[in-house]
């Protein structure tokens, strides 16, 4: 039977005490302030910004600083940094602390070429000594907890997460998140949850697991099968922010878990977009929201037709009338029953 052990609830990361073990992952292009707020409303105990360039902060890039925007409701906040120079990451960590970060995470897993070319992200897995230096300087620089997020290795022939764990376990980190896929196969392979279990046996601080958490049952399976301290929800929470709530219910052993109906999901979409408009302006907000709306409508009846139309939306009022029209046509109990997750 699925159950949640008391040690997982709440979760302590350094000085932070989180109300539950479920956190929102950093996701580039997605986890801005409105996306984080949506997840928090359904129970995310911690939410991360997307990865932020340490050099960008040092060069005072306006676009980079905009990514730090936050509010009181957006707490506790994890800011994720990427970079390759110990000094610049220490300075960037201080800047984030001054901007209200409750936790600072170092990206050691990003497979994107633009990042790897700068010897950052997953490139650090090929240079563990540099990773050690960076962690050391970040931990020295700030008072808030410092964590890292990492993959199993750069490719299938260089899976070195457990060797790295031995090197970094006494550097003052407060937690580690493992996404146990390699940088060479970033998302499509089956994540190796067995490595999460092995990592937990090595490090003296909490381990969070990432990878393959699409349904509440996936979340319960990861926590119960690996003994991990917390789960980091990523693609499963995009367009489905209630995954935090349904996963907590599943972990508590509740049997009848009700998900939002089609009309409720429509209201959530409207609310999400309405939070983006003051931040980006009408035009950019609508453009950016398209990526979210594709996740929201996944599994809905006539989703392909709806996606096509959502891609044309350029104004809040257009989104509302399209979705209201859709609901008139398709909202019936059969369709709500059929919603996947
Ligand atoms: C669109 C997208 C953007 C991502 N951006 C980041 C990022 O900025 N930093 C990071 O550490 N991981 C990033 N990730 C990886 C996720 O945080 C997570 O580890 C990964 O999606 C695996 O979880 P899942 O299989 O449950 O989606 C991103 C993933 C996606 C899909």
C-alpha cells in the first residue's frame, strides 16, 4: 500500500523546513513567477526559477535580472544558477541571496549545447574537481542552503554520479537532486531510479529524485520504492499544477482522488495567463502562454483542433471566448471521466 513515512514529511533542507516533500523543478522557459504560483496553490512546498546565467547576473543583464522577479506568495524560492567559474558563481549566489533566494541550486545537469560549450551544466560532470571548487566557493559565499541538481552522467559510457557523490558529500551542501538520465539522452530514456537509491546511501544530506514523474502514482512509486527524501515534479506538473495535491493524497493512501473538471481547468488556464500579462505585457504573455496551454489541454477531447486554435490566440479575451465555446461543446461527464491526469 502507498504510504508516506513521517521522515519525508516535512522535508528539511539545511535551515529550510518544507511543509511536504514535493517541489517544482527548474524548467527553462516555464517556471517563471506565474507558473510557480500555480504550483504553490496546489501545494508545492518549494519552487525553482529556471536556470539563470551567473555571468548574466555579473554583467547586469536586464533580461537575466527579470528572471529573479518574485513576490511574498512565491516562497520559499529556489534560484538555480549555471556557470563554470567558482568566483563568478559565488558572486552570483550572493546577488541571488540579496534578491530573496531561500536556497541556491547549482545546475550540473543541463545538456543544452549553448550551456555545455561554456563548460557549465552537465559539462561539470566531466570535471568533478571544478565542481568541487564551485560548490566550495558558493557554500562559503552565502548563508542560505546551497544544493545541486545533477544527472547520472554525460552519456551511457560515463555514468559517474556515485563517484561524484563521494567527492562532494562533505562540502556543506544541503541537498542534491538526481535526474538519473544521461545528458546524451536528456528526456526520452527510462530514468534509473535505482541510482537515486544508491546515491541516498552515500550522501549525508537529503536526496530529491527527478525524472519520469508524470502521474501521482509515479510520484508515490518513486518515494516508496527508492526511499528518496523528496520528489521534484517537472513535465508532469506543466499544465497540471494539481499534480502536487493529487500526489500528496496518493502518498497519504487516499483512494478516491478527484482531479479538476474541464471547466475548472479552463478557469486555471485563464488565471495563469492573467498572472503573466502584468509581467510581460499582453502580446508576449500570450505568446509565452502557448507552450503552457499545450500541456493544459493534453488528453482533452479534440485536443489537436484546440491546440491549433490556441496557437493563434494573441489576447486574453480571445483565450476566454475560445475556451468558453469549447466548454459549451465538450463539457459532459464522459469527457471529464476520460481526462488522463
Ligand atoms: C522544458 C524543460 C526545461 C528544463 N529546464 C531545466 C533547467 O533550467 N534546469 C534544470 O536543472 N533542469 C531543467 N529541466 C529538467 C527538469 O528539471 C527535470 O529534471 C526533467 O524534466 C526530468 O523530469 P520529468 O521526466 O519528470 O519531466 C528542464 C526540463 C524541461 C522539459
